[in-house]
C-alpha cells in the first residue's frame, strides 16, 4: 500500500472500494424490501380481485337460497363438515399433545413429532385417496368421509399447536400440584389444560381456517351433491363451498364465474377473520403466559 | 386436605381416602391409556395411508410395473397409462416455483428479521403468512381469470421476444393455461412457507455475532453474506425443501391453470400436468378400475416423493441443529 498524503480538503464521504460496498449493500437492502412489497402486493391483488368480483354477487338471497340463485346449502354444508371434522380432530389432537408433553420419553417424543410433521406435510390429495379407499369405494360419497379427511388434515396442526402451549405451562405448576399430593390426571384436567386452553383454542381455530378451504380431498369423497338444498344428512354427499368453486371454475360460464367469485369472497372472508382472530389471540395469550 | 388425628381414625374418612386413591389410580391409568392410544392412532393413520394408497394402486402396479414411471402414454380410453409426462410436469413446475420463490422468500425473511422497523414487521409478517391461508381453490380460480390472461398477453410474449432463443420460452399458446402459469401460482404458495421459517432462523442468529461483524466494518449485506446466511444455510435448505414438498403435492390450483396437457415439451408456455393435478382432474370421472388404480399409482409416487422430501428436510434440520425451527 502506498502512503496517501493527508488532504484536509477531501470530502468525508466514502470513496473507491468502500463506496462500492456500501452501494451494493444498499441495493441488497432495497431488494429485500422489494421482495416483501411484492408478497404483500400479491396478497392485496388476490384479495382485491375476490372482493371486487365477489361483492357484486353478494346479496341476502345469494347467502341463503339454494343452487341456481345462491350458495346457502354450500355454506351450511361446509360448516357441518368442518364442525364434525373438528369434533373428531380436536380431542385426539389434544390427547396426542398431552401424551407428548406429560408422558412420552425423549425417543417417543421425537418419533411422534416426526409422524405429526410428516402427516402435516402430506399432500391433501393423498388423504383424499386414502379416505376414498376406506370410506367411499364400493359405497357412496358422504359428508362424513369429507369430515374424516379434514380431521386428518387438522390433527397434526392441533396436536403441534397444543403441544407448544403445553410446553409453556410452567413446570412449577406441575411441581406445586405434585407437592400437594394431587394425582396426575387431576393435575392435567384442573391445572394444565385450563392454563393452556387459550393456545389450544388458537391452534384449533387455525386448523379450522385451513380445513374450511381444503378442496382436494373433498373432490374425491364429497363432490356429487345436490346444491339446491341442504339435507343435513352426513351419510350422503353434501354441498360445500370449495368443491362448488372448483366445479364452477372448470366450466367456462360467466354466470358461474360470478357465483364462484361470490362464494370465494364468503370463504376468504371467513378464513381471514378466523386466522387473524386466532393470531391476535395467540399474541395475547403468549404475552400472558410469558409475563 | 385436613388430616387431623381424629379424621385419620374415623373409618368413614378412611374409606373415602381409599376410594379417592383408587379413583386416582384408575384416573391416572385411564388418562395415560387414552393419550397413548391417541398418539398411536396418529402413527397408525400414516401407516394406513401408505398401505391403502399402495393397495389401491395394486392392479396398476402389477400391470405396468416400474415402467409406469417412464412411460409417457396416458390414454384412458385404450387402457394405457404412464406417469412419465406427469413426473416431468411436476418436476418442472415445482422447480420453477422453488427457483423463483426461494430467493424472494429468503429476501423477505431477511427483511422481516433484520431490516424492517418493529411496527412494519408486526404488520408485514402476518400478511405474508396470510398468503398461505388463502385456499388453493381460490388462488387457482384467480389464476384462471386474472393471472393467466395477464401472463398470456403480457409476460409470455415479452419473454418469448427477449429470451426466445432459449427453448424454454417458446411461442405463447392460445390460452394462458401453461406450466409457466402453474409455476407462478406455486411460487405464490411456496413463498409464505419458506419466508416464515427462514425469518425465524435469521432471528435466532445471535445479535452479538452480527454486531461483531458490523464493528469490523462489514456493511449490512456483508453481515448477511458472511454471518447470517452461512450459520443458517442448512435450515434455509430444509425450509426450501418443505416449500418444494408443498409445490409437489398441490393438486387443485395446478389443475385449474396448467391445462391438462399430456406431452413433454421444452417450452414452459405449453400445457402440461402434474401427478397431483392429474388425480384431482380425472379421479371423479374415472370409470375403469385400471384407470382408478393408475391414479392411485400416481398417488403412491407422490406419497413416496413427498415423504422423502419431508424426511430429508427433517434430517437436514436435525443434523445441523435447527430441528426445532424447521419442524413447524
């Protein structure tokens, strides 16, 4: 390196290599910011499209009446399927979480968590094939089969979510219960579950938001239905929103598209409200737990 | 619990205590048993899924064997089935999604963990995650009516004009349904998954190491390049694999925009099909047992690929010590 003569009049801004490095860093920063902007913009465009196209279809008749006019039966059908699915998945999910947090040793914990993660990562169409083989093949499509399929999708989400909050329950509470001679099952029912309830509900609501829009399994196990009225009989195929949107989207019929946008708006609104609500609750209960 | 000497001597109280003890013993056993049963059920489900899907594929497996994987013929009317072109379509669309999505998602992760002010982060992070909450059927419907026309009229001609010398960017077809459009939709699905995992990874990089690099005169990019990315590389790879798994298995949105083509072409702007999309598209209308079995065979292939990519992601995560972060 040559000795550079000190020049008191030189500006105090970086020059040469440093300047190049700083510019590059600035560019990288703007790139990262741009990426975030793009993602939010895509979300905005999708929701905007659904809202604008869907709003014109929306009316009281649309929400309550049957097929040619509205999507009433499909709304009820989706609600029923998701309700039954959650009634199946939530108890099992919470019990799995309890097993993981209260009983399982290290090895069992790793294995069951791995199982849950694999189940969570499984393409939903495969779960559809499975349920088709188990409950539909040689019989008939049914809302019950759809509910079981959605329950399998919800199970790992509820179990993992609940397990995370159960781990947050302070060990001192368990020790306090033990010290008072309280038996394990009473501790679990009276102490641990109540204090983790908020988190369990959050996980369940998130799972419901996911299940409500799940389409692939329903196409295989609950797609041939009469969309004019809602029978409430879970033993036969019942109308539901996701399959309806899918089928309308496959026909090139502008009127059908309008109805699909309307149904899409109902579904997206439900999902956004539930998942945002669950997130808000999650943030609150987390603050409460950690304080 | 009061245990005064008088109460201890009282036979009725003693009986009560015994009853309670017995109830506690039974309750403990019962709770343990029920919890264990639930955990075993979860494990049994995944085994049953594997068994049933492979069992359903039985007729097709015995008829076509492993040649199914390379055979590109798919003609239900003639009883000829092969997964070749579908494997091709799955690979191309998923890798395109990963190639486009992973860098964007990692950049978002960096923005959310290192750049964004706390207030902005609190808004943008949930919004990015909401992108994952949009049902695929709606994303696909939007893809048909909004994205595909735009891609067909603007992006495809432009790419063909500027990069047409590469066979990937052939002449645009009559509609916007193409592997390219499917790849874009999958990109949108991959981004939130990879972004939220990599953000958590970046947040876990110790602050003082980054500050140390900064104190040595590193610019922000150099801190990322020299400290943040190297220490989280394995986790980022695992996150990308999970994103890839999502893209591979997506059925609905892809079947809506990919155009259900059945041949292998170099151009991304041609129609194509993927394993999952073919199942969603043809299963409801499948009449012959062989057709159904072949669709189950596709499912079995998908299952194996999905499980492998997922296990590989878990293994990388665990091997390099990010298990807790990657396993969501």
